[in-house]
C-alpha cells in the first residue's frame, strides 16, 4: 500500500499545480504561433514585428488563455493592432486585404498543439518521477 499512497500523493500534487503546468505549456505554444506571425508580418519599418506580443495569462472560467497581438502605436499615433487588422482584412475604402495572420496561424497550428501536448507530458512525467 505504500506505493499506492505515494502515487496518490503525487497525483494530488500534480492537481494542485495543474494551472501552472498548463500555463507553461500554453505559453510555449503561443510563442511558436507569435514567432510565425512575426515572420509573416509585412516589413515596412519593422514596428509591427517588434510590437507583437503574447499577453499574460488569464483564467477565464477554468480555461487558460493567452492572446497574441500587437501593442502600442506607431510614430503617428496609429495603433499597431489597427494597422495589422487593416493589412489582414483590407478596408471598405479600397485597401485590399493582404492576409498574413491567418495563414501563419494555419501553418503552425498543429505544431503548436503538438508542442503544448509535449510540454504537458514532460511536466506530468517530471511530477510523477519526483522522489
């Protein structure tokens, strides 16, 4: 029974630390997506690439969320998020869409999911192998 008690104890510890483990894995997956978007972002001045960030974690009713998006403004005061949206979707005033976000996400979606699963497996194994 000693082995079973130890196993149960490890499971309790794993459960108590689950949110931190999930955050670690999700953040790595989001970083992979952000890197791919950054590579695909049109390079006029480089401001859009450098303003792309991964937000801090939010626990939204039990779901761990991060957002990949743009922060700040350009030297004219235009929000970088607005510039990215206009490039991605175009405007009603004639600017044609030049999608770069959705194609980048689609390219790495499966890879990001696999990375998240791998990180979760690593952390779970780490907890279960603790003495």
